[in-house]
C-alpha cells in the first residue's frame, strides 16, 4: 500500500531564511508526486508537481527515488509563504494519497 | 467561473440522521473524489469515481455512500452508521485518472453532528 509521510507537523522559520518541508513516500510502482498548499481562508490548491520540474513561487522539489523523498525547498522564505503544505502521491489506480501536512510559519 | 462548488459550507445534524453533502464541478473533469480532513490527520480518501455510474471505495468508506449519475455531480451521504461523522469534508476533481493529473478542490463542508 502507498504511504506518504511528512515528519514535521509544524515548521517555523524567519523571513529570508531557507526552508525545507520534508516528504517521504512508500510505493512499489512508479510514483507521481505533488505538493499542495492551503493559505488561510483559501481552498487547497496545487503548488507544484514532480513531472513539471518547475519552480513555483520560488519553491522547488526534486524527486529522489533512492531515498524515496520529495522535499519542498525555498532558499529565502517570505511571510506570504505561511500556510499548510501537503505532499501527495498519485498511483496507477487513480488514487491520491496525502501526507498529514506541515504548517509553515514564516516570522518577520 | 470554472471550479468546484460544495454546499453547504456548514451543516449541522442530529445523531442518527443521514445527511447529503453536495459537490458540483463545471471543469468537465472525469474523476471526482471525496476526502475527509481531521486535525493532524491530513486528508483521507472516502470514495472516488473515475467515470459516470461507477465509483470505488477509498480508505475510509464505511458509513458513507456516493452516487455518480452525472459527470458534474458527486454527492456524498454520511449515514447514521458512520461512527464519528463530525469533520471537514473536501470534494475534488481531476481531468483524468492518470497519475499526472492534479486535483482541484472545493472549499469544503464542515459537518457537525450532535
């Protein structure tokens, strides 16, 4: 069975500091991984996906199949990055499995 | 304005009553999903549907039922058999059931059962 683990429930950094939100997964097939974000009073939305290999709002995430990780990184955190972040895994069966989420707080 | 609409935003019910949560999408997406979100537990999949008139159980389907009679609609019924129904419910859709399709979410319905 597939599983997504986000080890940090809460993460707090100062503005301008680097930030890394960890995500590890277990899945026997070929995974497709996503990061979703939920800002205050907004709906959950896609931040970025592994297959796109793009940077969104300064965030990047690299799939490391050897370590089964998909950590989300940003070199200089901004206050507007404060939100709840979810890592998710899509399987061939069409199911999306989510981690428990990490609440990021960026302090001024 | 395309998107997913969940209604109502807040719902209150007495224990023992069934209640149906509405989810409508105008994105022309094939797949639709229902998740339950509890504090500290992330999103857990209740049911999903890849095509009209077909749906599959997710990880926590007990006490819930769904229907998919129309492509744009995927209502969720929380039955009296659900032992702990008070939660935040999220509906989502995706373009296809392939692995590369991200989910689009509604604003959610907060159900309180007393």
